[in-house]
C-alpha cells in the first residue's frame, strides 16, 4: 500500500488534495473529512465568533503571567475600590485593592481548569453507562438507568454542599460535585442513540460477521454517539461555568484569595450599588465565555449532525 | 377550439437551480410541456428532476432553490409571478399534489376526519356540518367502506393503501383542476397499487381533471397514462404517446426499457445502460401536445 | 449437503395477546448451487425467514438447516463463514462513519483471514469497484456503489450461501440491471447458493429457478420459474400477484 502522495507546496494543490472525493489512503480520508468539516464550521459566522472567544480564553489562560499588568494577589488597602480607567488599573480594584483585570486574567485559568475536567469526566461516564445500558438491555438497562435517575434527582448545589461538608471546600471537590450531577443527561442521550442504532442494518451486518458486543459498542456505536455528546457538552458548558461560579459565590468552590470569577462576584456583591464594576466585570467575563460555548455548540451541531440544523 | 384542445397548464423553459458550495446545481434545465384533460406521465430515475418539476409548478421550492421559467400558465394565467398569497389559493384548490408516503404526508396527531375537514375549510366557507358531510362523501368516493370509522381514526391506524386513499380524498375535496401525483404508489404493495390507481383513474375521469403522474416505474406509467415524458439530468429526452412507448427512439429510453427484467421473456443478461454524455447536453425536447 | 432446508418453521414476535406470528409452518428446500426466490408483499414473512436463518430472530420453532449445519439458538462462527446476507437498503447497511476499507478489513479480521490488503483489493475488483473507492465513506458513494460494497462484505468470508434481502428494490432501474448482472456472475464464479427475497416478480424470475409465494406468513405455493412465466399458477393469490405485476389494466378495472 503506497502512502498518500502529498501535494507540493502550492496552496491550490493542497486544497484539491483535501477536497478530493477519492482518498488514496486511510490518513488521506481522515484529513479530507476533517477539512471538509472545518469548511462547514467556518461558513457559520456566529460559530466562528464563539470559537474566537474560546481561543481567546485559552490564550489568556496560557499567557496569564505575561498579560496580567499586576499581581492578582497584591493587596493595596490605600487604593481600594478604584473605578474603571484608573491609573494602572484598567478595570479598577476590588475591596482589598487588588487589580481586577489581573484577577480576571488569572481567573481564566481556573475557569478553563473546571471546564476541561468536567468535559472529560461527565460525557465519558455518560457514554459508558448509556451505551452499555442501551445495547445490553434487560436488567442491566433497568439497573443502570435507575442509578442514572438517582443522580439526576440531586440538585447540583445541594450535592456540592454535601461534598464540601464531607471533604472540605475547594475547587477540585467543586468540580467533582458538578461532574456527578452533570453526567446523567449524557447517559440518557447515549442510551437513546444506542437504542436507535442497535436495530440498524449495519449493526446486524457486523453481527453476521461474528462481532461481539464489546466491538460493536466501542467501534460502531461510540463513533455515532460522540457527535451528539460533543454538541451537548459545549451547550452545557455555559451551565457548568455558572454552576462553578455559583459554588464559588457560596464559598464552596475556589477559596479566597483565589481569583475565581464566581468568588469575585460574591466579594463584589456588597458594593454593587456604588462600585458596580467589582461584581459586574467578572459577571461579564462569565457571560462572554458562556456565549462563546453556546455559539460554538450550535455550529458544531450543524457540522456533526446535519439533520438537526433546522435548515431544509 | 374544442374542450380537448385547450391547455390547462403550460410550462415553458422551467429551470430549478440550487447554489451549493461547489457551484450551482441545476436540477431542472429548460423543461417545457403542456397538460390538457389527460393523464401525463413523467418518468425518470433519481436525480432526473421529475419531482422538482412537480414542486416547482406548485412553487413549493424554497430558498436557496431558485425557480425560473419563461411562462407557467394555469388556464392562461401566469402563476410564476403572482404573490405568495395568491398562490396559496391556487395550491390545493386548483392544483393539488399527492405524495409518495402517506406516513410522512398525513399529520400524525390529527384524526383523518379533522384533516380532511381542514383541507376543505381552507377553500370553502361552509358550516361544520356541511364540511363533515363533504368529507364523508369524499371518503366514500375513494372506496372506503366504513367512512365514519375512518373519519374518527388516526393515520397510524391505517394501512399504506388506506393512507394513500385518504391522501387522495384530502387532495381532491377542494375539487382541483389538476392533480400532481409524485410516486403515489411506490410505497405500496403491488396489489394495493392497482386499487389506488383505479380510484385515481375514476376520479380524474369523472371530474375532468388533468393528471401529472410522476414515477420511476416505466411500465406502470405506460399502462396508466395517455402521454409520457422521459426525463434525464433535468431535461426531457423524449415525449411520446403511452401506447407507443415500446417504439421509443431515444437511446436512454430504449436503454431503460431493455434493462428491465421481464416476466414474460427470460434473458441471460440484462442490458446495462451506457450513459452518453451527449444526452445531458442536448436540448430539452418539448412535451407540448 | 450445502443447501438450505426449512421445515415447519414458525417465527413470532411478542407474547400473549401481543403475539404476532410472522411466519407460520413454512417448509421448503434449496439445493446446493441453486437460486431460490421467496416472493410476497410486505408482511408476508419473507424477510423474517432470512432473519431467522441468520440468528437475528429470537422466537422460533421448527427445523432449520443451512450449509450442512443444523441451526439452534446461536450461530457458530463457522456458520457465519458459510452463510452471509446482503441487506435491502444500501443507505442503511453501511456504517456511516466507516470507510469502505474499514468495513472490509474488519470483516476479514473477524473471520481470521490474513493478507487483508490483497484480499480487499481483490474483493473490490470482484464487485466492479476500482481501488479509488477504497477509502471513501458511504456518503461519498451512490446507491449502486454502496450495494456493491455490501456485496463485497458478504463475499469476504468466502461463503457458500448468500441470502439476498430485496437487494435492488432501493435502486434505480439502470443500476438494478448492473447489480443483478453482478450477482449472476458472482454466483457462477463462486458456485454460490442464493436465497433471494423480493416483491418484484420480474427480478425474481430473472435471478431464480424456483420460487415460493408467501402470504400472511404462510407459503401458499412453490413453483418453478418456468411455470410462473407461463402464467400457470395454481393458487389464487399467486394469480393475483402475477396479474398485478403486469402493470395497470384499465379494461379490467373500469
């Protein structure tokens, strides 16, 4: 088997290599599929805005030490609650004189940390549970789905309170608490998809080749469930960030002096009438990132699940 | 001019285009034909543009699809340029359409009776009792033996053939001039097909309607219709009388006829259609009477 | 004996009041190397018989024998090597995220073949697809091409018997001719036995030597294709089916 012949450096030939209808190798086929998916994504302006916001978030988080004008923990009790546009403090300072802009920038790291952890735990757990329940059926299905129902019944904040009481407050425990309440919807989605897919001809065909349940679930069912899970997680991100912020607000998540955005809103609450920017700036940051995830999620759905895109 | 001569529908140079990421796709390319009080069959394979033609006449093609024609005249009046509001009174009332699968064209959450009454009420101003009476009458006209029961039932309780008859009842209750049937029997079993076709046949004859029968089934169309148009790649490649179909001249038509397995004649190998690129380029043949 | 033998087969779905008998007391034989057609309308049970043979039907009673093996509740791997199926809808029988290469290499791997690369190339050639199709995904293939891939997948384990479930009913007429010719060629080349299900009498007449006509789960008549062509049926339902297949007869109706 010859390797795909890569085109020369001309842009035109790269494009035709990626847009081809007749791929010449497995790698070629994968790249072509990815590129064509990217083109669909790119065509949606709102989605690109969402992607831009998220890339911006990631860059800010990575380059925080370079971007932040001041130390996020440096207090200056003489310069408390300075307004927007003050010298040296573009977004003002909070009740302990700490620069809000720097705290927002470092807070991006925490937000990203929460987002990545939950995105890794919740959908993966849901995928496992949902596909096994949907494929195997019978008692396994009943037991797994009732367990899912139990977790679904917990209100997020109440479970977080219980965790904090048991294990102590902190960002990791907040993440675990959020993940524990976030995975059930993914299990339901995965199970619903599995039930539909299970009766397809292509599954019957591979059974006729002697494939066992493990192969069918991992190689045939998972690839089809993953796209709806990806779409769902991006749309859920907004809620997850807000949940983390809510926990931070209650003092259950990131502990002071950590610059977590929710905690910042909590601290600024007391001053909202005269010094509104202390709470509003982190609130705007949360809003923008949530919006970014929503826009991206919508666009991803168009790419991954075209029949749900709403267009004819 | 005798009644037989006047054209109910005249279509000239109909184009349907769809802009895509890789250029414009022409689904229908310069189709012209006319329809009188007759049964006109439009035959083609998938992608030939036959369904698009039917939908374009009814202006059911939405953006990004673009429809253009030199003229589309219904009883001499142009229906391409009238407003959407005016078109709504044409659709259903003067030109109606029956589609392939009643499972997908009947509303699953309304009873059959409610749907037929709705179809009637949209175009007539009668009392509820009168509308119900007409609906039951129509159900009887499509040979449904227990119209009261069917009236109260839901579409999913009906078999395919029954569903299609209900569709026909619904589409004919406003008494349209022209019926466009898009693969009306393709989803039905072969013995039910005959029944549904005979009902359509009878109603079209009784009411003096024009019928456009769109299908991929060459044999069926040639035995049911008066005239046949064969479409390929968005163009009409041949137009002839239905009973003269086996004398067809265009190589595509001949190829289609020869590639069908025949019950009465055993063949060792079926002839495989060799598509000549020249067929796409040739001018569309006119389907005028 | 490498044919198919069905005796008093009953297949049902559901229990108690909800029980639906899809196949009732069906019996027929297919000799090795023959091509046998199961004809009927929807709901006649013809496809259900195929599913029962392949082990995809849960509740059945009676005796089934295929490729020399008496069939029980589960099918052995050896069975799947000898008996394969081509499904009706080419748009549903290929996994949307797997390329042609993946489909064929998985099949070959599951049956324990080696030299997978060479075999894939050979299979694609056998079904009339060139190697340029090897890495395409199903949405990049036409209906006829997908069906060829499905046939290649069925041929990969080098079976003796092919079960064909309406293999061309979802295809255009011109494509149907190609696929039917391909199936006829493959049968001669590999000495296969065919059991073909269809509602289209002309197609069955072209492909098979003998047919069984089914109605409401029962076999009402077994006859040779010659008798069918001669319009010589015995059972009333067969007569009715033949007549309806000949096109619309206006004189008979009005």
